[in-house]
């Protein structure tokens, strides 16, 4: 399988998930709540492993800095995050 990645903005991420039921692979409650607020869509806590398949798309959300303690996620601002669109394809 190959994958294509590209950075996207928060607004682009919102457009991608708008009106869709999404699968979350976020295991931290406060992080899921933060993304629910930022993306305006329910992001449930889910500690399952993700097994991508061709045709899947994912939005990876990455913190630009390390938090001192887990509760610091409450102070994370949109500019502290990077959003990356990942598209999974059959290996060609």
C-alpha cells in the first residue's frame, strides 16, 4: 500500500469531516474533546488500532510542541496543531 500526505488547514479538515460520521483512534479524553470542538464533529475516544485499507483517508493531528502534563491539552490552541491529510492507495 502507498500513501499520499499533504498538510491541510483546520478549515480544510473541517470541510472534509463536515456531515460525516468519523472513526476516531484517539485514546485521550481531553484530546478527543478538543478535536470535537475544533472540528465541530463528534470525535469519540477510541483506543483501537487503525488498520488502513486502500481508499481510506485519515486526518492526522500533530502537536507542534510537547505538553508538560496531559492536562495541558486544555490550553492547546489551533495554531499549536498541524493537520495532515493521508490517502491510502494500492501499491502500484
